[in-house]
């Protein structure tokens, strides 16, 4: 059984975390996720990525506790390091990544979602939060860093030190998720997430520009302003040399709708 299922639907790769009942991740799952991210990078047919969880109850409940209970401290360190590297690879991939939160998204599950560019959730499907403090540890797969960058230091410290979980509408108010949708079924939610992702792909959207906008923000924000501006210029130079830029400018001048090819 694949721990990360992969399928491509009309330019969108869907990566499903698959370890019922809670989709907790192990080193083996992270290795499969890492490989799937790399495959998506190299596949020109993939222009956007959706990450979701198997079933209707859990996106991901974080690291597999039984695995951590029996693992040696040196293994736990290497496990966290590889998880960090995998999520950085997701963040650095020049294709938009959307987390489709189909159920409970807690602990390391939320940390995976935070490494995605956008987060959409199904209303009423579950809770979200970083409750690691109850285990005597901190959110160690990027949670302390990404949550603070997303919602600000005071709120991030409060949420992690309290260790509370809350519903997706509260997460929307906090800025943790970008959209909360009411759908009748899990299948309808996933279809809507894929359709949403397709809105950032060709021919209606310049997927190359979307990917470079993502890179400019995700990487550039970790630089000083002058270095970030230089990085932005390099990405812009790449886009000016693309067929999509020529098409976009021509369509604007000719007062017609652009048809982008992702080239």
C-alpha cells in the first residue's frame, strides 16, 4: 500500500496521505512524500499540486506516536531533519501547492499544511491546532517558524503554548486557512479543491508566473529587502523570456483573452 497516493487530474497532481485511521506520518511516509514532490517538479504535465488526506476524518494527525515512542533519540533527530527538508522542498517547488484539509489537521499534520502555499478546508470536518505542548515537546516540523510567520509571534506563541485545537472557521479568522467550504460530501470537497487548483493552471492562467510569484514570496521573504528585490528581478527576467509573457502582452494589446501554454 502506498503511503502517499499520487494521481494527476487535468494538470493538477493530487498527493493523498494514506495511513488510516489518522494518516500519521512515519519516516517511510515522508520518504514517499519527498519522492512525490520531486516527481511533480520534473513532470511538465503538472502545474499545481493538491495535498490531502485519505478518508473523511483526518487530513493528518501528525507524526506516528507509536513510532516515536520506540525510536532512539538519534533516529528522532534525523527523522525531524528529513521532515524539515521534505517540507522545504515542497515550499521551494515552483508550482502552487494547496492543502485540502478534509478532516482533523493537528500537530505535524498542520505543519505539513503550513508548508503549502494555500489552505482550503471543509466546514465541520475536523479540528486544527498544534497541541505538542501536552506531550512535553514543541511543534518540531516547522510549526514554530511557519506559524509565527503566518499569524504573528504573539498569536503563534499563545496557540502553541495553550495547545488548543479549534474548528476551521476559527482557523479562517486567525489566518491559518484561506477558504472554508460547505460541501455535502468528501468527494465534492476534493473535486472543488482540484477545480480551485486548476484555476491557477493553463490555459486561463500563466502557471509559470504563478510558480515564480510563489518562489519570489516563499524564498524572497527569508532574504533582506535588497536581496529579495534582486531575486525578484531574476525571476522576472525568466518570465519576460517566456512564450506566456509574449502571449499575455499580445493579448492585452489586442484586447483578447490570453491562452497560456506554460512555456
